[in-house]
């Protein structure tokens, strides 16, 4: 897998999250799936370097993009890093009325992580 710098990872992560957020309310599932796959590849890269993951996710959790915050929070829970912060971020986002269905995504991530959705796992 190609190596990326810290700034490149942040940029790619935020770009993909922005695209996912922009197509959330459309039927453009192909674009959504393509960007989700890109983020999963970044997750696999970060999973191999927890120190880098901590730096990247701490930055993304503070971004202004709700979808980026949700995905980063779920990734943090998977990696068992920033667990309290990630859980708090998902709880906050799940209560927001101004982000539409995106708040439901945060709620579902929490429910899956807590084991409240049978057969699903983060």
C-alpha cells in the first residue's frame, strides 16, 4: 500500500467524507461506495501505525464535517483509541437537528458499537 504523509491522509479523508456527505441524500450509491472504499483503505493503513492514527483521528474529530467526525469516531472505536471522545462526538452528532439523516448515522454507529444491533459489529 502506498505511503502517504500526515497532511495527505487528512486531505484524502476529508475529501472522501465531504463527497459522502454530499451524496447522502441522493441515489448515487456508486460514488458513496467508492469513497467508503477509499476511507477503508486509509483505515487499514492507519491500523498499522497507531501513533499516526492517533494524530490523524484527533485532527479529523475536530473537523467541521459531520460525516468525517462520524466515520473517524467509528474508526477510533474500532481501534480502541479516543473511545470517550469518539462516543461523546457520536452522541452530540446524533442529537443535532441541523444535519438531517447524518445524525441517524451517528446514532446507528453508537448502537452498533454498543451491541444494540444484532449481527452488526464496528
